């Protein structure tokens, strides 16, 4: 394994740790002299596709509050692009549909686990996370072109 691959392996391990902390591991807070699990969502489930876009419209344009947009849309982009990139990087023959399947599978697994946690499960997260994993594949293809030196062609 090359030095470059070892460095990417370390980043991938750190990425998986951050992914678990943000999606699966319960969130804790400190108050009254001890740690307590945050239970803000109480296991809400959304099975209506694209409902998040309605909430974005309401919070961003009517309430003039960008927090939901930043947390939901931009947060998902930051979380799943590395999954698409790293999964393509370690495939012998990277294929778009494989990366798409991995992104969708990991996202579904996270949402299923969240059913038993004090967190929300949302079909929009599966859709957005799968899309972002596919963007990670695109980033990988750009990385390959740059590495080969034919990025102007």
C-alpha cells in the first residue's frame, strides 16, 4: 500500500467516525451536573419524499431563518460526498451504479438504526445522501483525471 493510500485510509477512518457521531451515536448534553441524551426528535418518521423542500421554503423564505437549510441540505452534502469518493477509490473497477448502491445502502442503514434512537428518520435523507454519494463519485472521476494529467481534455 502506497503512502498516499495509507493517508487516504486514515482520512476514511476519521470520516467514518464523524459519520457515526453525526448520525448514529446519540447526542449528549451536560446539565444539572451530568450528561443527558438529547431527545429533541422523539423518533419522528417522514416517509413523504421531498417534504424537506417545503420546510426549506417555509424557514428560508417566510421565516427568514437559514438554519434548517444549512443543517439539512448542506449538512448532507458534507456528510456523504466523502463516502462516494472513498468507495470509488477502493473499488478495483469503480462504477457509478455501485457507488450509488453503497450510498443508498449506507443511508438506509443509518435511517433504520435511527428508528430505535431518539432521532428522526427521513426518506429525504436517503434521497439526498444517495445524491451526494453520487457527487462523491464525480469528485473521484475528476481526481482520477487530475492524477493522470489529462484534466484539460
